[in-house]
């Protein structure tokens, strides 16, 4: 577990790193959702929607998801590098 968690975030199941902002926004959204069950106010609903949007914006791969981010990172590692000697 120590290799999966550090200051920059936590490594997910596809090998991409999720930031702490993602986890904090997700936990806060669930917290506001629970509050909304007991206190039915539009303010809590807006808060949940805003936090979900923030979580989607900061997660790896954005809308496409973490598998797309992992595939892009793997393709970038496999791409041949052009050096001064090759050019």
C-alpha cells in the first residue's frame, strides 16, 4: 500500500494517479448528498453538482476516464524518441 499512496495522490486500479483533490471532492459530494436527505434545500443539490463537476475535471482522463488516461500514458512511453543523431 505504501507504493500506491504518496503526497501527489493515490494510484488507481489502472495505474494512473488520482489526486487528493479528486478524493476530497468525491467525499464532500457524498457528505452533501447525505445532508440533502435530511434537509431538503436546493443549496445542497447545487453543492453536490458543483463538487461532482470538480471531481470529473481533476480525475485522470477527464470525461473519457482512467483507462483512457492509462492507455495514453502507455502509448507515450512506447513512442519512439527522436534524438539529435536521428534527425
